[in-house]
């Protein structure tokens, strides 16, 4: 697989397609046939019905304490998850356009060593999250199986109002297993909506700023060499062209960062709310059941750990955009403009650099609901308060 941004986004779109969300690549490489659209409609309808039954169970259901606490926690979390999934479908056209522009901007300036770092950061971040999610869901299945064999309790993972808890029939058991399998499969479009696409775009835009900074550093190095090998006027003209290309790319990146915030901002904001709600519900669960057994404790903490890791992926990478964007202004300032001759109105590199530096010094900060910064400090405040 090529580490280039364009091919990285293309491969992410393949995963999203096979997860059942549709073609999010700007080219029609993954066809949304009538059977595929029918499959997507049926699968999302099943997700919606299951989460509706979770909400009814949380409000009206009569369950033992462990199942009741799970019903309340999953109802709160899965409502947010379902909202993010539908928002993801709603923004499909905008995401396809964003993928095209993200792959094209600065494509000729990308360096292999920088792109490899981007690729491994995306790969291992998402891979660790996927493993943590399915490890948690597997723990729920193992614990429920153990309770059904050892204690004779019904097999319950996702707690729904129907089938009833005391229903011992084979039909009830089949539907409980069906809802568990549905839960496992629902994680694929869920991860597409709140991890695969948002996190990949956050990492890619951060590395686009790295590429831009490296461009200004490179044209300074080339300018120093050009002053020795060619006429000064030609070297200055080459520097001016390089600066203009970098400034155009910077303006495009600012626009794309705003687009990412517009498209994925609510999804990332809901993730902050989701993790905060889980923290409160976890404290409530610990207060009601202070002496959990090993499997129950592993089940609870692995699930919460996966949610907080997703929160970290969102906030860390959003904070990385702010940091990398802040390094552009010094790179522009030290591009070599001070060695150029003054008094060239049509190629006034000094004015060009002054304008670019002033623009680049404005902090680029993504915000949750337009209020809360998505940054390193926000992760610390959410995690430890």
C-alpha cells in the first residue's frame, strides 16, 4: 500500500464501503447497487430497532442490578453512536468532496518519509482501537456465556426490553444471540463514523501542515544553493514562486481544516459527551457494585478503556493540528526573504511573507459545539475530572 495521502484515504473508503455505509471515495469505484442499498437499509433498521429496545429496557425494564446498569449505560452510549452513524451518512457528499481535495492539496510536495509516519500513525491508532473494541465485546460475550452455564441466567449482552429477562424459550435465546451478533456487526459502521474517517482526516491534515513546513524549509535550503549556482534575480524569482505555492497551500489547508470541523465536528463533539457520560455511569456502577468479580471488572474497564482511547485519538490528533499549524509561521519567516533585493513591486516577497506570517500566526483550533477546544488539555480535563 502506498503511504501517500490519496491512497491512504482510498483504502479507508474501502473499509467504510464493506462496513455497509456506502462509497465515500470521490470516484465510483465501489458501486452502490440496488441490493447494496437494500442491505444498508435493512442493517440500519435493525440497529435502530435494537437501540430503541435498549432505551425501553433502560426506562421500563425489570432486570437484576448488573443488567439494569448495563441497560442504562448502553442506552446512553448507543443513542450517541446511532446519531453519529446517521450524521456520517448525511455528510456523504461533503466527505467525498473532502477526500478529493485532501488527496490533491500539496500532493506534489509530499515526502515519502513523512508519508510513512502518517501511514503508521493511522494504521496503529485505528488497529489498536479496533482490537480494544472487540476485546471488550468479546469479554461481554464470555461473561454472559459463563453466567448462563454456571448460574443458569439468560444470555444477555445487549440488554433489550424484549425478549423478557425471565423468558426461557428457544425463540428468546435465539433473539438474544442475534442481538449480540448485531452488536458485533454494528461496530463496523460505528467505527467508520467515529474513528476510521474522522481520525484519518485529522492525522492527514496534521501531516499536510508538516509537509507545508518542510516545503518552506526546503525552498530556503535550495535558495542558499541557488545564490551560488545562478544569478541572484533568478534565485529570488524561484524563491518567490516557491513561497507563493506554499502560501496557496496554506490557505487551502485552512479551508480544509474548517471543512473537517464542519463535517466531523459534531461527531467529535458527541464523542466528548459520550466519554464524559461513560465516566459518570462507571462511577455509578462502581458505587452500586464495589466488589465486582474479575470477569465483570475486565468487561467493564475494557469497554470504558476503548471509549477513552477513541476520545484520545480525537483530541490528541485535533491538538496535533493546532501544534503543527503553529510551526508554519516560523518556517515562512525563515524562508530567506531577507536576502532578497527590495524595490520589486511585482515580486515583493517581503510583503508576501509578511502577509503569510500574519495569517499563519492565527491559532488553528478545532472546537466541540463551537465552544470547547479539541486539544490535549481538553483530554486531560475530561479524563481526570
